[in-house]
C-alpha cells in the first residue's frame, strides 16, 4: 500500500533528529511516500538581538536553513529515490509539527532534541507531539538492532475497541510493508485473593479473565486479519501490567505500536500510562496511533 501524504520529520540538527531522519527515509522508501523535513524556530523573535549574515539575513534563519539542508542531503545519500522536501516554520518546534500533522501520514521525532539534558529519557517535543497529534506519531529511540530493523518483528500492544482500532490497522499495514511477523499482545490482570482458601476461586477467576482477553483480542483482529491475509500474526495473552510486558518485549521488536484515545474538545496531553512508559523506556521506536471519539 502506498501512502500519499508525506512522512513529516522534525529536525533540529541534534543526534536524535538525525537518527530520526535515517529511520524515516527508510520508512518512506518502504511505503513509497514522500518525506518532509521540518524545522520549527522562533528565530524572528530574537532577530534584533542576533547579527545578520550576508545580504542582511538573520543568523537564526541562516542556521535554520542549514539544519534542514543538511538533513535533506543526509536523506538523499541514504535513499536517492525518496522525494524529499523541506521547510522552516516560524513556530515552536512542537507547534510546528502539530500543524504539519494535519497533512501527514505520520509525524516522526527523535527521542531528544538539541540542548535538552542528556539524562532525559524523552525530550519535551516528542512527548508533546505524541500526546496531542491527531495522526500517528513515531518517536525514534532504542538500541541499534531495533533501529536497524534486525528483529523482523512488529509488536502491537492490543487495547480495547475504544483505543485500539486505528493502531491495529496501522500495525498490519506496517507488518505487510516490511514482510515481517506481527506479534499482538493483550495483557490482562486479575484481582488477588487474600487467603489460601481462595486458591480455587483465584484459579477460576484467572481462567475467566484470560478467556475474556482472548475473546477481545480475536474481536479486535478479525477485520484486519481478513484485510491483510499475507501478514503472519502471533497472538499472545499474558498476565501482568501492559506497560511492563510491552517494554520487556520491545527488546525483540523493530517497532512497538499502541493506541491513544483523543477526546474531542479536550485540552492538554492525551496519553495513557502504557504509551507514556513506552516512550520513555522502550528498546525500539514507538508509534502512538490516535483513536478519535
């Protein structure tokens, strides 16, 4: 399947954004879609305080142009056939990407930007975009094997129908484009019983909860399995906190995908605990796919 809208990458010259460019241009080549490199900057706000460079151009604008030009050159060297465009927007980096997301297949960011503390697990721009965008957001992070796609495995954290429908469709398209296995994991929990006398009740409750999880998983996947018969799917139900289960399994994946609910008219960050944990701790890139009300 070819995506018509571009993949939009936020670039700022940092190591994290350059890694995101490399990952994104591979993804664009895989799906046959264009790549758009965007740098958001408020350089004009400080125009009177910074020196001009050649022809009266503010230094801030010159720096911004160099950032996107260097990223475009890097993308061209990696995949000559991918169509690349660039833009510098007079806006905060997160706001620039959120605006671009209205006409994007997905937004892609690095895990940390220029000037952010090395101790940060996830930069402020990546977190804000993942929690507010109305298109899929991919934060490029993780170890070398996950970034290189060496595992040949996509991991989908299966949510319920309210949060997981769009994420499921996204995961199947991704697995189909890569020709790899799609691991679908549904975590379940059962309340603990306080005494040994309740062991039989606890066992029965566990069985019932696991069966319910399997039923929900089958229902979530039914349509996508029919639409993508070539995708190899491995279904797993496992007891435990979903965020812990998925972080652990991300070490053997090339991309982990989760859904996020977007409530109409809701102001602020809209990101569940599972997605938030993965964005900070996953061992591979993380895709947060919004599901609107």
